[in-house]
C-alpha cells in the first residue's frame, strides 16, 4: 500500500531541529508541531514523496547500518504515530 504525508504538513529546520508543522487548512485540525530526529526526518522525506512500507524499509537498510527487524519496528512506530495524528493518507 502506498502511503504519503497529507497535504498541509511541512518539514522545517529551526534552531538545528527538524520539526513538522501544519500550514493552510491543516492548522484547523493540527495544533502544534512534531520534532523529528535524523531517522524520523529520513522517513518523513521518503513519505513526503509517497512510498510503500517495503520501499521505506529498503531505503533504511541501504542508508543505515541496522538489522531488518529493528528497522521495521522503527518504521511501524513512526507510521503509527503519524497515522494516529492524522498526517498520513493511504
């Protein structure tokens, strides 16, 4: 299944931190921001263009020295968090 970040959410760099904020109409439903670490930023950038969980897993395994089980767990936690906050469209 292809997943993508919903329109209205952008990644910004502020004070050496990567944060996700809502813009436009999305501000009405999402108040605040999400701070992303390096891995979260990597996931976000892939999901911003749309990808499957398998695409994301393959990209993570190619980019980081991590085993598949740990990578998949991290991906699932990230996607669950974004889904819970209404930032993913499937």
